[in-house]
């Protein structure tokens, strides 16, 4: 009997990931959620060095900047609502002083540039084809002139500036293809060892309406398909299809009915593991599950001998995994040792 749902089975990746790999993940909040999963299981991963980014133009620009890491300066910042912002970065990088803002931006830039140089797998997750172009005629009162503005420029984040200062545009499939194709080809030339994974975020963006969201996603899919047709090497992982076609139920969404909830994200993560991880790595992660759960455990009687025995047993497991697989469990060790 057929199951009462559409089951999506991702294609098996032509390359398999293990803890020996160095990973970089750039893109939307969904990219960040999957990146955190890798981090929890002690993979070497750099997640969103520019913060969450959604459109292909901004993601491609971020990669270009990582390939040639020119440091940001005060001219690259704008001042708004008592914070300094970069139009290339998420608001999580904004600070109250120029020095603090540039420090966090440039530290992440240099670290991510080095991580990309040594990376074996790059994950890119696209959320929308919509972009915002900063008008060149004026900037809001109290906002410093943006040194990089020459004519107009597409921004990664508007930082809650008035919409009057931007023009909303929809990138065509051809524009996305040209932007991504050029960047991915350059990546392959500079770092031939790098494997590229493309995904489309299952998060729907209804700020511009249901129809525009559908058109926006369609442009992403069309451009990604064209990349494959033009022999640009990448692996496509169907995160969007797993949520929208396989799960297809509002019980798998957060309260806003737009973002996948923990259960949905975990389902996609399990599918990704099946498609992209080495079998031995999956077995190792199952061993790690018990240890990670033990580190988060809140004992009813933390001073009991039984709990201390439990702690010592898991510290032994932790030390064994660290030695055998060159993993680091500093946070988990700290959580366990406080009960001894």
C-alpha cells in the first residue's frame, strides 16, 4: 500500500562528508539552522560569515569578497537608529561604534576567507529572487554617505531604513544564472578541491504577496536548473521539496506558518545525513547523541553517587571519542565536570 503522502528521496551525493571535511555555509536562516546541526555534531564549519543572506546577488557578492578579502572601512558603514550598519551584513553585525562594527565584520571576513581557502564543501541556500537597490539621490538624515555608493547598489539588508530609500527588484533567471555561474566558475578555478551544494530555502516570503513569492522561488529553480544544463558542477539538495512536497502539513511549521519548525528541520537534516554523510560518520553521530544528551541532562539529585557515576562514565566516552576521532568536546566536558 502506498503511503498517504508524497515521499521525497534525495539523490545520493557524488561525494560523502565526514569529520575530516571543512565546511562553509552561506545563505538564509535555513542555511544557518542546518549549519548549527553540523556544529552540534562537531563538524568543522563556518556558518554565515556575513549573517543571514537571502538573494543570489548578495550571496555571490559575499563569496567574491571572501575570495579577495578587502577589509571594510568606516566609508562602508551607515549610521541609523544609533547603530552602525553594513549593507553587506545582517543586523547581528551592527554595533554602537565604528570600531566595534568594523572589528566584528573584519574578524569574520578574514576568518571565513581562510576557512573557504581550506574548505572541501560549500553549502549555499537561496531564499528569494527579490533584491533591494539603494537609491543614489539621497540617504536618510543622520546617515553617513555610503562610500561604496556609485550610482546605485543592491544591498543585502536594509536595516529597517525607510522603504523610500530603496527600489524593490526581481532578479530574472538569466540574471541569477549569470551572477551565480560566474562566481561558481571562479570558485572552482581558485579552489578546485571545493564541492558545492545548492539548496532553496523552504521558507516562504509573503511580504510581497503569495504570487510574488511563487514567482521568486520559480526564478531560483530556473536559474539553478540552467547552471546544471551549462555543466557548472554542483550538487542540489532538495530542502524546499522535502518541506513543501514531502511534509506538506502546517504541523511542521512555526507559529507564523512560514518557517519550518524544529521537527521539520530535523527531518530535512536526517535526509541530508542519509544523502551526504559517510556511513561511518552517521554511526559516530549516533554514539555522540548519547553523550550530547548526557551533557544537557538536568539531574534530579546532582550530588548523588549514582549521578557522579553517570558523569564519570560519559566523561570516559567523551575522552575516547576525542582521542579516536580528533573531536573537541570542551563545552560538554564543562557541563559534566561541574557535578564532580
